[in-house]
C-alpha cells in the first residue's frame, strides 16, 4: 500500500508538468511566428530599356570585328537579350538577330563588360535588357577597316518593353505610346519655359480614359492635356493579356529653370 501510494503521489506530481510541456512549446511557436516578419513580395528581376543600361556601364568592352567577317564584307546589326545579376555581371546573353560571326564577337565583348548594379528601392536586383552593336565596313584604297558602334535605340518590340517579372513568374509590361502628336503651343508660349506633370489612365484597348493634372504651369496645361487625350497606347500586358493601367508622364518646354 505504501508503495502504491508513493507511485500515485509521484504521478500526481508529474502530471501538471507533463501537461504543461506541449502548452509551452505551442506558446513558443506562436511567439516565434509573431516575431518573424512577413517578407513582402518583390520582383525577382526587372526589365529595363537598353538606353538605361547603356548609361550604367562601369566597364564597356567593344566587340572586335572578326577578320573573316571583314574579308567577306559582312556588316549589319546585332541585337542581344541579356541578363545582369545584382552585382552588375552579365550572366546570360542570347542573340535576337545578327550574323553568327558578329554575334559571337558581341557576346565575347559583353563577357568582359561590367555594369553598375541596378537598384530597386535601394536594393540591387537582377535586370533583363537588350543591347545592340552596329558593324560597318569602310574601304580606303586597298585596305578594309571595320567599325563597331553601340546602338542607342533598339527597334520597338514587345519583348523589349520595360516591365517587371513577379515572384510568380508573370511578366507585367508597362503601357507604351504608339501614336499621338506632340502638344501644339500657341504662339505666345513659344520659347517660354514650362512643365506639366500628369497621371494618365490607359484602358485595356489602349485608349486614354482619363488625364489628371498633378501639377504644372497653367498656360501649358491645356495644350498638353489635349494632345495626351488623342494618344493611343499599347496597353499594359499582364502575362500577355491587356489590362487598364495608370501611368505618370511629364512634359517640359523651353530652357530649364
């Protein structure tokens, strides 16, 4: 009896402790979950225009004109789709168009090139962009020389439009203006300085649905808004599907103040 009573006392003493173990572990788990901040979804990479990337060269290596291409008189443009990692290094380079000899020279040059890291909200991020080189041949007397220049304006293609790839792998392309003239200023404003800042709503059909003036010099607002309303855009594309979007734009006239 004494032994049985001792066992009962021991079990009674251990019972509250045994029950408290899962409760404490559960509380610790909840506290850990509450203490861990939820990371916001951000783009894995951003797509920018070639003009932007040309201004971000830290070390630019130009292609060497291939001897075989010179002898054969091969000339023309090479356009490449590239990816630059968050350190500014070219990690992927795929040809879009161009003669194979000229493409090979261009890819080799970009391997030795370096960019400043592209910052999104202060954080370095991968970039997808396009760059191009123009190869030309010059004949002087009996000699042939090759000349290579960067292309500052890439032909407008949907795959080259500025956009963002989300964590879900969905490409979102910003609206791109495809038609519409510049604002026509009255004679009294010619040569004068002024600026207008707008928020423009572009529908899924590419037509301007609304124009809001954020700020600007009053005499210039009317002509600018009238011109913007007549514009037609290639709409925002989300995973290839058109959708409405609001974009910001600005117009500046005369010498900057």
